[in-house]
């Protein structure tokens, strides 16, 4: 805003509104679409349908009314898919999905809620149109039940293409279109169980002419401008389903870190099948692997890369062929041991003269290469009558080896080592040492004295301890008592301690410690329980609340207890700032405490706190008692809020209500601040309030001398004797208006402002304002006017310049100002204009009616050379909402295609000239959601004046 304008823009008046409930109103919702839809079926009995092509941008606008201003939210069917909270800065909230995909189709809901009555909800179903590339497959039977051709060599060609709407198929043999009944050897049909999904061409008892090139054309009838797609297949006497073979050993055994290569090759099939490698269940191939045809290379193989790989051969004839290979990565994992005492005695101890068994378990890949060796005190040990060594089946995994010591003697005490290795190497060996001696005893598990119940405060660390004895000392497994067997252990501990950091109240309860069945004695697990009690400070509500009160009023503050541990005793303490107000204790019957203020004075404003405490700490309720006024509520449904008397400035009627005006002291004034968006300085002025403001009363203030086309940020702050209250902000966006009382709009393009017409930013180039007197001497001959429509060479008009760099089909669009239909929705308006379309390369001139700032409907169109004359066109339109007129010029095939416009008028009422020639005008709907296209246009020829 310039400095001079800043001093002038301001206030031309303040207007009081109505009282009582005033302008408060529940929300209403209307959904309009933006952009070029394929089709919009307005207000079906069940739903409204918007059709769009896959890959295009979906843009739906939710236009809302109601006061206070409704909050808008878009949701998809059943609350899934696209969902977001409305942007508080966008009044007409927009759902925009760029490059929409088919799965994003469905019903979308716009919900508006402002707390007044029931939320308003409207829905629209988005139908995404698409057509995939068709695929031809060849079969010997419909169900592919046989691998060989029928004896009569009947062949089925099936064509399938995913689409919306349903696809229509056409079959061709060479250039000949095949149709049902035209050839006795051909049947064309749709299987009952795939109705509409496929079209089968059945060739009965193959004849020589059936060996040919076939084409399947898939079409959706050019819906959404989707072109037909086609697939080809050459059928010959060599056509055969694929077969495949592996070119390496199965399984393929590799060492970790090596490169593994899987090879397969097609062993049959015509046309030659394509080869690819897959993993089961759609699992991705290993990272870094390279698949080229029948070769799959996996560099630096890791254990996780082992498993089944499948080579797939497919040529769309019959069923795809598969061959699988298993990749085994050498390795040893999960080594364990356990000691089993003599099972014929109830004593779990190891004693002289009894049997003892040492078991060792290792997972090996491949399992058949697993080897076990036993050592005693570092020396090899062989199986004998008293020391029996056995191994599990070589193909079993994990592999287990047992050393049975019969009739244990003192000389048998020592360290026994189980060594696991792979026969062909490739992985390091694993050794497990087990000591057998008089001190080898089974485990015992106990809880230390005084540690069976642990008390910890929330946020602290806690240790749960179980004492374990025995040799070898087993691993301790910790779990919650209420965990099921399938939950497994939550933690493992070698010292028997479960360490919990930052304990929370949800962690309280019973914990079980037990001995692990591995790396120790193979006996019944020992277990014990430890209780954890978590203490936490009281949880209270509200943690913060703002209370607005006028001076002299009574009110009370309540702090409620939600939970606490320990639950009693509980002490409360009320304060105002640092000043103590009252203290006490909560008895068993009460879960809240209340503080009463009988008459609020100025010293009573501030922050009140209530601390409720136990031995674990305190919870706090906080109340900010203030006399600040609530924010104003801007009113967005003002009819004709924006007006314009001069081309370069505009005015705006700012309206608002005051939220809860009786909740605090009387509003004395409002501080109004305004600045141009993008500028830093805020211009301010006070608007005095002489009387009390009532709830729902509509207040108004006129802003003038705003600069076209700038937007402005407006801030409104209520003021009471307490001081400034909460401010509210909104943005005023310029949108070229028309005075709602204006009966006629005229534009001869004599003003540089183009009568508030604007260039559409979404077009390819712009209209040019021009006069013949300023024409360039290098202008293109044989096209365009030599004067304006009145014959004046000094008069101005607009035209499209079709010389380079313009190309055929480029569009220039000119948008009129917005016209306010007001309460006359559906009334007739006469749109008239003069056009000049002279030249052998003339393209087209189109006129559209845009309503609600979004949807467009074509109301007039003309193409081709109309001669070196100005012509007059008049067309009746019947808008139902605020509207604009879009004038679109389309460049033709060459440079001699200039199109010009002059003297555009819009008047209330039907066109006075009786329609004589045939073009389109839009009549009012006969019923909701339907439009009737009428043929009416008035043409007048104006002789060319030199």
C-alpha cells in the first residue's frame, strides 16, 4: 500500500447489526469441481458422480456457509484413504489429488461443523477412468486343464484388459474384423464367470487360414478421451507353451561372501518365452542382485539370501513354466548344550556310579555337511562302551550329538568339548566346553530376602533380582506373569537381575524369573515371582483452563482427581500466584476439591493453582482467570461484500460478531489493523462501541481505497476496561466484483484495465489489446480487423496474435469480472459481443459460463473463417450462483488466424433480438441437477469500414 493511499483507504462508516441470536447459523455445504471433468452427473437419486481420467488432477471445492465460520474436513469412504483437517486459512477448502490413481476413486465426504446444530455433510463419488494395455493369451482349453492340444486342435485366444468403464473388445485377423456368425470356424464370446472382463476368440479345428496375425482392440468408447489400445499375437503351427530347465546344481551350495549365480534356459515354447527369477510370496530379490533373463547373480551372499528361487518362463501360451532351485549358504548357528542327570534316579545331582549325558546342538547349512568331534581335556575322544557318542540323522536340523557316560568314575571328571564344523569348510567351527566335576550341580533359584516386593516411583530405575546358583550357571529368562507361553521371554539375564529404566505405571505387576532349558541342566525349570509396585503422583484435571470473568462476579474452580498411587492420603493446596489461599485433605469419599470466589476484584485476576500430592509427588490443576475479551468472529457470508467504483481501487464490507460478549466486561472499542499481504507495517485505528454488544449481533465496518488487485490482512482486537482481548485475523482477497445493483455491464476495451477482465493463468498465451492506428507495419495480412467494430481506427479491441511462436491448438482465455447473481439465481442474463474471425487459418472462438469460481459450461462456440466483417452474437445465460464469462480463442493451423472481440455487454433479462441462427445457450434447469441446452443465437453482420 502506498503512503498516500494508506491515509485514504480507511473507514467510511460503522453499522450496527441485529440483536438476539442474530446471524449465528448452522453450516451448509456445497461441493463444486474445478478443472476439466470428463463428466459430472448432477445429483443422482443416490449420489453425485464426478468422472476423471487416471493421471489427471482431481480438485474439489467445499463451499460452506454458516456462522461462526465452519471448520471443514474431507474424508473418504468409511473414513479411509484421503483425510485431512481443513486449513483455517482457506474458506473454500479444497481436496486436491495430483496424478490421481484408480484406487483413489470412491466416495468423498465434505463435513462442515461450527457447533451450531448438526454438522453439514455432502458427498460426491469420484469415478476414475482408465484403460490398461490388453494382453492376449493362448490356451488349449478354457480352464487350461490339458497340456496338449485337443485332438481337433481347438485353440482359444483370450484378450484381457483392466479398465473403467467396462471395456469393449474387437478381434481382427490380419485386417479383417471378426464377428460372431461370419465364420463357421470362429466363435467369439464372453465366459459367464468373467462377464465383461474378457473376450475369447475360439478357433475350432484349426484351418490353414487360422494361422495368422491376430489383433485385439480394447476400447472404452473414447470416454474421458482415453484412446483405444491394442495387442497382437501371431498364431502358427509352431505355437507352443513354454518349458524351462535349470543349468546348475540344485541345491546350489555357496560359502558366505561368495557370488552365487543361478541359470535357467527355455527348453521349448513359441514365441520364445521371457525368463525371470522370483522368490516365494512376492519377496524381493536380494539387494544388489542382478537378474537378466535366465541369469540371476547375487554378489556377496549372506545367510539371509538362502532359500528357494524360481525361474519363470512365460510366452502367453498355456500356463507359465516354473523351475525352482534352492540356494544354501554354508554356516553354523545357535550352538547350545545341556546336561541330563541319570533319568533312573529322582536326584538331579551328578554322582559317581550313575549315568550322565552331555548333549550339544548346532544349526548347520547344509545339514548333511555337519560334523561333530568330542574332546576331553583337549584330547580327541572316541566312542567306547562307557563313553557312547551318538549323532542325530545327518539330514536333520538342528543337528544334535550326545555323549553318554556310563557308570561315572572319578577319572571321568574333566572338561568335555563339543566341536561342530562343516565337512567341506566354508564356515568357522564352533566349540562348546562343558565341565563335569564334583562341583557340577543343578541350578537353584531364589528371591533375596526383602526383595520379593519392590516399590519404585514413576520415572526412576528399578532392579528385580533373582539369585541363581549351580554349575554351570544357567541363563535367567524374565517375563510378565500374565504373559502366555507364546509370548516368550521379555529379557535374558546372566546375573539374574532385570534392570528397568524409567519405570512407568503400566510396568507395575508380577514378574517371573526362570532358568533357561539350554546351557545348563536338562531338568525342570526353576522359577520365582517378584512384585513391582510403581508409585506415581496424582493425575488431575484440568491441567490448564482459562476462565474469563467480569469484575464483581462470583465463580468457582474445581480440580478433579483421576488416579494416584498410593491413592490416600492426599493433600491439596490452593494458591493465587505465590499467595496461599487454602489447604486440606481429600477424604475417601471425594475425588475433587473446589475453590469459590464470591466477588471478583482486580487483585483476583491471575493464575490459580491447586496441587494435589501424595508421597510420590504432586499433580497440578492450573486456572488462568482473566478479564480478556473473547476474539471476534468474522462473518464470511456477507452478500456483495466487495465492491468497486474505480478501476484501481476497491472497497470491502468487513462484518463480524463478538464471541460471548456477556462473558466479560463491556466491549469499549475495537482496534482495527490492516496491512497489505507481504508488507510489514500495520495501519491501526480504533472503532468505538457506544452500547452493549449482544450475542449474535452483526457488526459492520467499510474499508475503502484498497488497491487492485492486492490482498490485505485484517486484524481485529476487542478492548475492555481490563485491556486488549484476543485478536482475530482474516485475509481479504481481491476478486473482481460487480455492483449487485448494476443492471448492465459494458466493455469496449478502451481502458487499459480491460474493464476488469483478466488473463487466465492456465492458458497458453494471452489476448492482446490493440487499435488499428498502432498496428505494426509487419502485421500478418489477410487476417484480423482493420478497425474496431464501429469502424474507428483509433478504437480498441482485443485479439489473439497467431504468429510464431504460437502452434495449432494453443488457447488464450480472457476472464470477465465476477458477477453477483444474488437472490436472482436462475434469472436470465443476455451476454452479447462482437467478433471478427477472418483468415484461412481461423481456429475457434468458445464462450464458457463459470459458476462458483470452479465449474465451467460451454454456452457458445464457432470455428472457421467468417469473412472480413464484424458479427454480433447474443446468447441467454441463466446462472444460479456468482458467475464469470470465459472467452477462449483457439489458434488454427497457420498464422492467418487472428480472432478479435469488441463491445462485450451483459444485461439482466432475455436478449431482445429474436434468436435466428443456431448456437448454444444455457437454459435454467427443469429439475435440480439437470440442464437443458437450447439453440438460440442472434447474429448481425456489420459491414467492414475502411
